[in-house]
C-alpha cells in the first residue's frame, strides 16, 4: 500500500518515484552515450568541414593575392615598356633633328663654297679679260700709232685712215 | 443538454499512468518511463546515423543534426558562455534533444502525452542542472569565491548587502531550480490539457449528430493548437537549455 501511494501519486502534480528513477536513468544513458560515442563523430565532421572551408578560403585568398601581385607586376612592366618606347621615339626624333640640322649646315657650307669658287672664277675671268683687252688695246694702239705714223707721211690721208680704223674697231 | 455527452476525464487519469512493469516497486515502469527512454533512444539513433554518414556536404538527418548542433554551439553556448563553454556543447545538446522529444510526444498520434508534463521528469532535470552548475562553480572558482561571486554583487554598498545577499541566495539557489522545473512542467501540462479539452469537445460533438453544426470550430482550434504546441515544445526546450547555459556560464566566469 505504501508503494502504491509512492509510485502512483494521487495528486497529478506531485512526482512519482518510478518516473523520477526512469527519467534520470534515461537522461544519464543519453548523456553518457552521446558524449562518449554519438556526438564526437558529428562534431568531428563539422570541425573537418570548418577546417576545409577555412583552408579553401585561405587558398582562394592567397590565389587572389598572387593574381593581384602579378597584375601589379604586369602593370609596372607595361608602364616601363611604354616609357622605354617613348624614350626611343624621343631619341629618334632628336637624332633626326640633329641630322637635319647637320645636313642643312652642310648644304649651306657647300653652297657658300660653290658661291665663293664662282666668285673667284668670275674675278679671275674678269682679270683675264681685262688683261686680254688691255693687250688687245695696246696692240691696236700700236697698230694705230703705226698707221698714223705711216700716214703722217701722207698727211692728207691721215683723217680718212683714222676714220676707217675706228670703224673697224667698233665693228669688232 | 447537447453537451451531456462530453465526458472530460479526471486530470489524474490524464497524467498518472498505470504501471506496465515493476508496479509494486520504486522502479515502477509506466508510459512516462517508456517515453523518457524513447526520447533518449531517438536522440542517440539520430546522432549515430548523422555521425555515420560523414558527408562533406550534409544531407537529410546529418544536415538536421549538424544544424541543431551548430545552433546550440553558436546561439546558446558561444553567445551565452563564450569560448570557454564549448566543452559543454555535447551536454547541452543532449539536454535540448531530451527535453524536445519529451515535449513533442504531446502531438505524436497514439502517444499524445508530453513526458515533461510530469514533475517527475522536470524536477530531476532541474536538479541535475542545479547540482551541475554549483559543482562547476565550486570546481572552477573554489568554494569561497564561487559563493561570494554568486551571493555578493560587486560594486554594491555594504549597507545594501544585508538586503541583496538574501535576495541573491533566494534567486540563485532556491528559485532557479524551482523555476526551471515549474516553467517546463507548467507549459507542457497546460498545452496537454488544452489539446485534451479540444479533442474531447470535438469527439463529443462528432458523436452527437446535432453538434456537427459547430464541429469545425473546436476541430480547427485543435489543429491550430497542435501546431502551436509544436512551437511551444521547441521554445521550452530552447529556454531550458539556454537558461542552463546562462547558469553554467556564470559558474565558469564568476557571474556578475
């Protein structure tokens, strides 16, 4: 009768000994088996997944950093190549300009030389012509003097002789 | 007289289950004992199945159990206890599922009895939590320091301590286990009685043909309440677990 009262409590709110014992046993079994055997594989799998995701993310991050570094390197190299190209063009332009200036100066120098030679030739020619003219005039003067002297002998003929000589000289 | 057919069972009949075995001993085995063992078994089976699959991309049971563990780890343990509490995740997970399945038996056809609507289940659980957090506190902080941190709030004038120490003593060491046990028991008992009430009314109306006119109302309420009780089952399991985490966290970290 005592057990009857204890195990089947008349008041529905009061606990019953049997139920307390079985609920404690159930909970104890659950905790022991769960903590020792059932939980670790699940937690292990989750930890493994977390590690894998972390590793993957780190790998992706490192790959991204590598890609960025390479891109930066390429950018720097491209900039350098562009500067190099610009420098080559500038050099070529400067060289071309220098060559042009040199050619112009050379041409001017040559022209000057040609002009000077021509002037010298003209001067020499002129001197030669003057000399030639002088010697011809001298010859003519001598011939005229000779003719006048000859004509003095016949003075009446002097004037027409002089006239004819001068007419000859004009025609030449 | 329409409702003369309603035969509401006495409350003792709804809660005090007859023995199945060992009836005359302290180990009286009844429906509640079956249910508590069953909830432990279901939890273990689910974890064994989830642990055996070990797929990198979880599916099915593995997915559900891992989500639950993840939820308890992040939303209960780390939020409340911090990193130090991670060692308690299996313990708290077990507690959560044990209470959850015992709650959900309320809406399982042919079982329809939450084991947690019995103080025989909630009082031992609350006492286990009570003893655990006191033992953890004493082990972690030492006897004197633990009780000092639990009873004497820091930064309070000495004069006020005369008032505060008894209040802290009452709230931490007397009200806590009582509140834990009664909150769970009360909620589940109330839900159980509500469902029984509407089920009895629906049945009575169904049996009495004239009552069919108003049958849909209590029957629909019964459906809605069943859904609500599923929600309450989850909520109460969560509340019990998170409060346990709070108490354990205080014991680990010195509280206040």
